[in-house]
C-alpha cells in the first residue's frame, strides 16, 4: 500500500494554522505525507491597456518571503516526524489547488475556511467552497473555534 498524500493550502491565517494542526494529527495516524502549498494571486493593477506590471524585484521579494514563511510551516510538519514538501504557485487560488491535487494525485485536501456567510461570502467568494465543488479528491474543511456562529 502506498503512503497517503495530503495537500494543505496555506494562506498564513489562523485558519490555515488550525488546518495544518489537524492535517499533522491525521497524517501521523495514517502515516501520510503532506504537501503545503501557497498560491500567490497577483491582481493586475490598473485597467489601462497592457496594465501596469509589478517590478520584478517586488515579485522576487514576495516569493522569497512566502518561501521563508512556508518553511516555518514545513518545519512544524518535520518536527512531527512526517515527510513534507512545499510549493509556491502563481494563479487563482482555487484553480491552482485543484490543479496540484490532480497533478500530484493527492488522497485528500485539508484546508481551513474563514466561515464567511451572507453578503461577505457573495462579495468575496470562497476558495474552500470552489475547491470542495471541483476537487478530484475528498476535501476536509476545518473551521476555527470562533466560526461556530453565523456571521
């Protein structure tokens, strides 16, 4: 039997922290390995034709910061005695998560949700909801302790 493989999207929020804690606990029980992924979603500035590209140094600095932050999450996984890898991707978050899940043939996606409802949900959309609807594998959504009431 091959090792289980879980994908854990990381957006550096408290919700992602909680999802990672849950993923680590589950991975320890199932001897799974974890792939931590962060998606950099750059929204084009300006509506002018061609847009205003971001300076290359800004993108390089952003990627370096993300890699360094992801490394602290990876270290938590390694400290728990689990195998892990990290990925930094560019794109639309829900689509990049689904693409990685498919390409890497992960067994499960474990992610947090901000638990937005009502107008905030309609306005902002939900990465977690889109992943749940479109993922090629089961998706486990964790909610923070403050998410027990409807917002």
